[in-house]
C-alpha cells in the first residue's frame, strides 16, 4: 500500500502489543489501549468515520449499526473465528465485506476442552481449593477426594469440525472411545484414525455417552441444540463440557439437571448471556457440581497474535484490491 492513503482502522479492544504495533505501521489505526468495551454509540460513530472496523465477539454489529455506516466504511475485519455477533447478510446488502480469523484457535480451544474434561470428573478445582481454603489439609486418605476416571469412557462430540476433531485426537490419547454427531459424516480416513463411531441421531448418542463435548458453531440452527428434552436423555453419570458458545445449551435446563443431581457435573467456559452469569451456576460451583471458566478457551498469546496477523492480512489484501482470504459470505452463516 506504499504511496496510498492509509485506511482508517478502528480497533474495538486492546490487542497484543506486536499486533497493535504492526497495525500502526500499516494503517491509520485507532487503538483501544484502555480495553474499555465500546458503547453502541461509539461503535456507530466509528463506523460513520472509519474505513475498517476490527471488532471482537463482544461487539454486536447488527443491521441497524450497519445501516448507519459512512460512505467510506467498507470492511468489518473481525478478530474472531465465529461471526454470530455480526449481521453478515445486512453487511453484504450494503456492500460491506466481512472477514474472520479461522483455523488459528483450534489447538488452544481443544486443549482447554481437554482440561475441563479432566477437571470435572477428577475434581481438580475442588482439590486445589483445599490447599488455599480456610481449613488445613489433614493429608491423604484412600477414600478422600475420589473422582471418576476418564480412561475407557465414551466421549460424545457434538460438532466434528476442526476443533471437535482436535478434541477427539487428544481424547483418544487419554483412552476414551470416540463418538460424534455432525451435520455430515467426516472422511473415512479420519474415522479410521480416531476409531470413531458416527451417530446420525444426536438423541441416540446423547443417551449413551459418559462425557459430552460441545464443539459446534453458534448458528440459528444450533440455538438450544441441547434443549431441555435432549439434556434429559443424559445418564446420571454423564459429564458435559462446553467451550463453544453458551446458547447452544439451554442453560436453565442444564442448571436444573445439576441441581437435581440428574447428571454428574459440567465444565463450562461459555455462557448463554455472558458476561452476565447466572447466579445459580455460581452456587453450583460453590457446591463443586460445576467448573466455571471465564471464556478463556482460546486465550493464549500465540493464538491472539495469530488472530491479529490474520486481521492484518485481510485488511491489506482488501485495500490492495483483492478478495480477502477469510471473507465470510452470508450463506456460510
């Protein structure tokens, strides 16, 4: 872009320093060094003035905001894998391109999924609290802090995309039997590698698993995919882990099952109305029936830098007159 006017790029949240520095070198970049979430009015003002907005999943870019965008506003380069926070159809109608940052969070999210899969049955959070709590630890006992092993158990993966497959590879190494439900069956070579069993019926799979891992994207079709009816199919000994999106599970129904002891436990990194958290979940966590994390599944420095680099590539490619590599089309959402 040498010799050209630098595009005005508004970045809605604080990014790692290497990413912000590179953006300042390449663009007329307005940073959010205080990391204070932008209000709706601030987002609207930015879109009226800027050429590019770099939002995150916490920024709701709906049709009303898009309609208010200024004549120079041409690109929403989201720092995210999912784009459920953006009305892609409304953007396309107004001639605004949307990009995302796919394929860089797979391994980090799969790691965190596996961590929760271990933490809940093996009572890791509860055990760690023993050493930092008010009561003194009295020492080891053969019947104390007993959890459940995961080796030899059946894992049911809901959504066998990149992350689901990465979770399956890790879980197989831990000795779990791999089962999955997906819109489409994966390649035979992948099934053979993972010794995975495909279930066309989600209901039938849910009723037979020891652990459920939610790894599908959030779309209108997956909203409350794990509904109250489906959650009721789970066995009392089943654990459920969600590192995807909170609205895929009917959270109220999940809470009721946990309160009634109708499932063994849950590990959650995402929530239906985050950052607002249902106080009932906090009470369940205090009773050690659920392990809660603050949406940190993809939170590694390497991952965030990789995301930022993808945003930069998408912006540069767009303003060089080419199609960005991570363009999101309405039919994909």
